[in-house]
């Protein structure tokens, strides 16, 4: 009878270890899903961080000869005008 109690207590302690492991795994998975969802579905962060990258990419295209100087100037002006309009729109919101 005594050996059954010891064996049962060992099984009980293993079950708790597995339960704790599963809870930590679920929390980690939930955190990763939250971060992925936030990054994919938050357009505001993508818009603000990509503005400089667009101009850098455009400049690189001009330097490598993929676009002409005229195309560069027209596109750069359009990007700046759109960014200015978006900024004014954001400043006018309550």
C-alpha cells in the first residue's frame, strides 16, 4: 500500500510539471500571435517607418540608372506632397 502512494505521488508531480509546461507554452504562443497580428494589422506604424525608405530606394534607383532624373524628381515630389497631406490630415484630427 505504501509503494502505491509513492508511485502515485511521483505521477502527480509529473502531471504538474506537464501542466506548468503547457501553460508556459500557451502563453508564449499567445504572445507570438499577438506580436504577429500587431505587426501585420497596424498600418500606421508601417506608413510612418516606410517614408524615408521610399526616398532612399528612389535615390538608389536614380544612382543605378533604373530611372531618369526627371522621373526621380516627379516621384520624389509626389511622395513629399502625399506625406505632407497625410501629416496635415493627422494634425487636423481631434
